[in-house]
């Protein structure tokens, strides 16, 4: 949900709009899908915090994973989309998906 809020905040900021343009289906087209667990009030509060700069900062993915319990007993680079190599193959094997050795949409 945080990524969704940040995306909406970026669009609102880019188009130089205000938070009143942050609406949900029930407000715009009530006959469309309903999401009972989605509260637009809390969503607007979170989006407003992002726009005002008061939202908590995001924690970035570290360049190295320092988990001493990993299989290899050493730090390794986190796997991201586009990554290639043996660790990708190992992960794809563990997930029982095609082993193309590239982190892509299926991985």
C-alpha cells in the first residue's frame, strides 16, 4: 500500500494538483468494484504525509545481505530484477520455476 500511496503522491505532485484529486471508486463511480478493506481516509492521510514530507523515510535495500545464517556463510548481493547468475538459478530451483538464470517477471 505504501508504494501505491507514493505513486499517487508522485502523480498528484507532477500534475500540480491537490489532495482532493485522490479519490476512490466509491466516490468516482459507485457502481464499479468495491474494496471493503480499503479505507480512502487512511489512504489520504498517508498520501498527504508523503506530499508534505512528514512520512517516514523508506529503508533502502542494502548493497550486501549480511545474514550469517545464509547457505553460503558469507554476505551476498540481494537479487533484483535483471540479476543473473548462480544465486538466481538456485532461487529459481528452490521456487520450482523455469531456470533461465535471470530475475524476471516469473522470478
